[in-house]
């Protein structure tokens, strides 16, 4: 199957594209977009995280669960929204932790494209969703595909994995913890951020690790 995705990812994931689950997934997603239902993100942005962050450039992996399911939000990067969309609560808490951790002033917008372009793979476990219906495309095959994405990343070394919440942490079993840094905490959601997200120092710890391994730190 000819999937329109950045070439290094296309090469690494080529075996997935011909598997039965991916063909069924593609048929399902195509039918959803063509049905007249509102599906997010826009079809051109489904693989935005990969197109902005080639495999050989990945330094940090952040795993979200589901794309935002309200209009004007999702654009293919987990936790990220484009201006003028208001910054969602979880991202507000991420910004608060960055400011507390490394003294970086909070951004005035929610667009994390500049992270992706520096080597942060902003990966949702499910890459599409129906409007107003969280997890509506869960269990259709995306999770198997994004497991393969993590497996592709784990063939490389000295990558930082930021796993926030139990859902993201389930992906840790795919990662070789001897060759990479895995950082875990509760999710930045307002429901849990005060129970271990604030004060986790993931952003400074990630940059320290990258510097130790001869990589440029991320400008958070």
C-alpha cells in the first residue's frame, strides 16, 4: 500500500502497510472521512507528527491517547493546537511544569510544531477520531500501528520517552530501557496533574540526558 508519509518512516514501517489489520484500518478510516461525518484531524494531517519529525531525527517521544475531538483543535500532534484555538488544560499544565522546571516562560499559543521540528515525536496512540466522540476510532488498528512506531524508534538509542498516565506507560514494554531514558508520571490532565505531574522535572531531565549523549537539547 502506498501510504503518504515521510520517507524514513515509510521505509521503517513498510511491513505494516501490507498487513491485514492496516488494510482494514485504512478502509475504515477512508469510509469515515467519506461518510460526511466530521473526522479529526484533517486527512492531510493524519501523519503530521511523522512528516515533521523523521525517524533519524527523533530525540524525544511523547505519547498521547486520542486526537482532540472538537473543531479547530487536532492537527496531528499530540497535545498541540493551532492558534487561535485556546490552549487546552493539559497543555496549560505542561507549560506550567516547563516554566517551573527550566524557567522557560509559558507560550502564548498551543502550537507545538517547533518541538516536532527539533526531534520531538508527538505521537497519539490513535491517529483519528470522530467529532465530539472521544476514543471513537480506538480499537480499530491504530494502536497496533503506533506500537510498530515505538518499535521502530526502539531500534535507535538514546531517545527520551515521556510517558504520562497509565495508557502511555503501557507502551514502555516496547522500549529498551537499557539504551534509552524512560520518564513516567501521571497525566498532565487537571484531574491528575497535582498528583505527580507537577514537579516531575521531565523537561530538564530530558535535556540533561540528550546533552550527555552528544545531542542538542530541546528548546521547550
